[in-house]
């Protein structure tokens, strides 16, 4: 216990991130189950309005701030030093501060459940002035802001650490143009975090000043402006979307290349597209504000459309990597195929809603819920499972069962599409986001019924995954250093690696050191 | 070629271009222009740091044929494996923040503890 | 769903074209990429005795596949811009003006001349609109941010405290359309509905001249 509380080694900290994000994932998934149970039938009374508002707020907050984003950063913590041949991260103590700020911040958000008046209930976006009202949401909303303020500071610290590590701690021969794509995507993510998270910390601090110290930043009666909150929040919020996707692009790239037995196609294109996406994503924030009538819609529509180009480059390069390869459909590979199939739908609907005339109908409806779940759920979450199956043997020294894994994939893929595809049509039928009840009009009852059944299937798939983990850990069958015939440096050391990663550093003369042997 | 210097220089140029473009396309809108301006300034600052760091650093990784004599691990410096201060720094940060909202006494006490912990952490990291 | 094919306002008809263009382009691109992925999975499955190729890049091909989306995106932006501009432009002299105020958790509609109607979550108010007349709606909020959404018009606009949002709507089908607040605004956001009732212009005028007593 003390050993874990005081650990500074990047692998221990990486495991702390992975375990805590998976724990938050279980909680957030159960909350999703509650949402789908409530919406399974029209005019359902399983949850009342206040309970439902807390449930969807905590579900969104946890999945975004406590699962998808920190898992990518946590996995980077574990893998980046291994992939570039470094013994540890540049600042091990800073790294430990980061993980504890993250875990304490996440627990603080959930501590709101015990507060008088319940947990935060203003949505993961917490728009002011709604989030500044005290009735109904008292200390719970404060704890939400305090917790996420700690999480954002943690993310900034870890990003600095990752950048310095990537720039200055590479092993002899590991030039920048040889580091694996996953590490490159993490570098782009870290730059993005440094640009986008300070406004978030600022806006949360402003809300806390308003709530406790008599400020009026967002109150028009005192010369404040609610639009200011939206600007600051989305200046962070859109880049956050890419903080939740770039690491997973990297994961997919590594897994696809490994199981196609081919080096990554278009390495330079992959790197440039990662930075192009990061750069462009800093100039699109107000596409979340098209319906406010307070922003330049054409500017933000144009820059948003441009992101489709580097994203398209990634798809071309993944297909180019598989082209004429020797593809093995392992569980990890299946999850990456699922990522591509789902993410493509999320990307295409994303270009649609970047067009303001379409967004005027789609904004704040279930069409949007469908869109972002296809990118972050069908995309990032599938890559997350792919990463777990791929790197589990390296990290924990035991392998997950492939047959059970393929069942997990099948259940999650079928369940995911059954849950979220109907939502595109719910939006067009007039169902708004964040409603705790809806009337039995149009096809809403049928569509919601299908979605809730799909969620049940996803629940079974997720449970199967955790059974798989427990079984693998109890079986304790040791694995060789390179069970998948991977090409990057981490596969050239023991599973799990020794304390300082490599007893003897292998020669690095290309982008595929493990295949050079 | 020091790739990361080029990378930051390019991002800084892009940030400036984006801020200028925004200013002309949506010039009545001051909030976004200010945000993009700050972002561009931050990118210029990091690019400047990258230039300075590149001059002073002697990187093993940047030579494609670097010999392996300087093996990583212990050679790169000794890394600490455990420290009690980080978790205390994180806990004190939480308590200081919570105290600021609900209890000035807690804020002062936790704030002092936070400074102490940071100081001890700094002293410890100077040794190992 | 049917509002997408047959919107109840003229602005909706213009925006429907945007939907059609983007859905068509999206399906075309999606099928092309899906075909390429499934082709790889079928043709290049691992078989004994076949070695994977070793190529690592193909710059002309990569540039082509970056240029094609660029052109596509340019065309989509042109379509977006052409359709959006007239919708965002409110007419200088509308035939009718109505002011709508959102509050937690219902709406108040002010037609001028003392004709005001308001509702509750249990008794959603009705917004009467004259068929075929371009009506300017001035949108305000009394407390937090709300959003005025009429699914049948394929349109919504936010009601933000401290500012007035103005837009035009020209109804083209008479009827009653369930509408609602789209932006989360707290406890009873889910019940913050209203009815848009598009009525013949004569009936609408009678409603106003009777001081709101003769409901159409
Ligand atoms: Cu966005
Ligand atoms: Cu609302």
C-alpha cells in the first residue's frame, strides 16, 4: 500500500492511472445504464428530474475528465519512456503529484453525491449563469469545480513532463523521426493541453469567485456576460475533444501496423496530420456556439471543415498500412477496426454539424449525442479496449484470453451501434439532450427502446471484459517479452519491464528496432 | 535538424496567422481575439524556450548513428523510485482550495503545509 | 423525421438542401472508406506462405488523398455559406414582430398591443404564427441560457440573458408543432415545451384585434 502511495516510477504511476480510470469507467458506465433505464420508456418515473440531472452530469464528467482523457495520458506515462528508451519520466516527483491530483480531483467530484442538495447537476459543460445558481446545486457544484480544477492542473503538469521527456530523454539513436507514432501523438496532445487547459482553469476559478467571493463575471445585471463563459469553456472544450482522440489515433496506428506486419504507412504524414489537427482544433471552439447568434459562424465553420483533411490523411494511412499486409484479426486489431468503422461515422456527422444550417436543427439534440458518442465512445473507447488487450501482457505480465476478448468486441460493437445509431433519428424527431422524460410522439418510444437494449448488450460486453481481466490475473501464465511480434522498443524488454526499463539498451537504427533483429 | 524547434516555430507561426485571420474575419468579437492572441503569445514563448534549450542541450537521440556506449538507465542519471511528498502536495492543494471556499482557518493551515511539503520535495529532489 | 423532408417553414426548406448535400456527400465518402477497409480485411488476411509487402509510403498518393478532401471541403463550405447567409439575415421590415422570453421553465410570448401569453411546464403556452407571413421573433431570457427550438422548422436559436437574438420565420404549413427548450436550463428543462400554432393570417389578425380573447 505505502509502496503505491509513494511510488514515483513512471510504470507504477501509469498503472495507477490505468486502474483508477478503469474504476471511474465502471462507475460512469453504471450511470450510463441508469440513463438508459430511465429513457427506456416515455414518461418513465424511475428517476426524478433532480436525480436524472445529477446522473447525466456525473456520467459525462467522469467519462470525459476521468476516463478517456486521463487514460490516454496515463498510458503515455507508462509507454513513452519505454518507447523512446528512457529509464523514467523527466520529473518523477512531478509525475506523482499529477496522478494524485487527478485521483483526488476525481474523488472530489463524486464526493458531491454526499453533499446536501446532491452532486453537481449542471451538465459537464456547467454553463454559467446556470452553474452559478445555488438553489438545488449547493456544495455538490462547488466540489465539481474544485475537483476538476485539480484535474486540469494535473493534466498541465503531466503534459509538461511528457514533452520534456520526449524532447530530452531519448536513447542514443532514437531520433525524433524514429519515435513511434503513439509517442508523436502524445507530443501533439501535450502541446494542445498546454494551450487549452489554462483557460479552463481560469473559467472555473471565475465561477468559484462568483459563487463565493461576490464576483459577477457572467451576470449581465452587473455588466457580466454569459457568452464569456461559453468562449472560455469551449476554447478548452474543443481541444479537449482532441486530447481525447489523438492518443487513441496513436494506439490504433501501432496496433494496425503490428497486426498487418508492415511498418506504418506514411509516417511523416501521420506526424504532420497530428500537429495539423492539434493546431486547427484551437481555432474551432465556437462551432459549439453557432446558435448563440454571438459568433462568426462562417469563420468557425470553415476552420472546422479543414480538420476533416488531416483526419482523412490518418484514414488513408491506416488503410495504406493494412494494404498488402498480412492481417491477423486479434482482439486488439478487431477493436481498432471497430474504431475506424465507428469513428468514420462520428467524423462524417461531425462535418455535417460543422455546417451551421444543419447545426441549427441538430444542436443540443440527440443528433449531437449520437455524434460525440461515435467519436469518443465508438472511437476512443474502442481504441482504449484495443490498447488494454495489446499492452496488458507488457504491463501486467499476463495475457488476456483472446476468445473471451473477441466476444467482448462483438458484444460491444453490436451494442454500441444499437445504442447510438437510433439517436441520430431521435434528434430529428424532436428529442433534446439532457431531458429526463419525453412524450410518446413519433417513433421516440421505439428508438429509445432499441437504444436501451443496446446499452444492456454493451453492459454484458463490459462485464465480460472484467471477468477476463480477473481470470488472466488469477491464471498467472507468464508471457514472453514480445508476444505479438511488435516492432517498437517496449517489446525488447521483459514483460513487465525492470525498474529502469532496459538492462541493456538495444541498438536503434530505424523506426522498427524490434523487427531489425 | 532539431525537429522540436522547427515544430514549435511552425506552431507559433500558425498561432499568429490564426489570431490575425480571426481578427479580420470576426473583428467585432474581442473575447476570441484575446484568447487567440494569448495562445499565439504562449506559442511564441515556447518556441523561444525551444531555441534556448536546444542550444544548451546535448542530445543523444538526435544523431542517427549515435554509438551505444552511453547506454540509458543509470547512465542518464539516477532516478528516484519513491517519495512521500507528491501525495502530500496533492492532498494539501485540495485542502487549501476547499478551505478558500469554506473555511479560512483550513485554508491557512493547509496553505502552510503545502508550502512546507513543496519545500521538502524540492530539497529531496536536489539530493537524488 | 418527417420534418427533415417537409419542413414547416420556408427557411427550413432552404436548410433542408444543406442536409441533403451533406448526407449525400457523407454517404459517398463513408461507403468508399468502408469498401477500402473491408477489402483489406478480406484480401490481406494472414495466410501461410504469403509475406507482407514492405512499402512505407507513397507521397503522390498521400498528397492526392489530402487534395481530394480539400476540394470536397471547399465545395461544402460554399454550399454552407450560400444557404446560411439569407437565414442569418433578418428582414429589415418584417410583416409581423413577436417577442419571446424564456424563463425557468416556460415561455412568454408578447405580440404587442397588450396581447401576451405565458405558460407553465404543465400548461405549455401556444405561440401563434400567421401562415405565409415573414415574422420576426426577438428572443430574450429572464434567467439562464435557454434555446428556442422548433423541430418542424429545423431551427433553433439560444435565449441568452443580457442579449436579444432576432431571427425571421416564414411558416408554410398550417398546423400545431410541439416545440421545446433545447439548452439545459436546470431542474425541469425536460418539461419546458411550447406549441407553435401556425394559423391562417386572417385568424391570426382576429386573435390580435380581439386582444387575445379569440383564440384561432
Ligand atoms: Cu468541437
Ligand atoms: Cu432548457
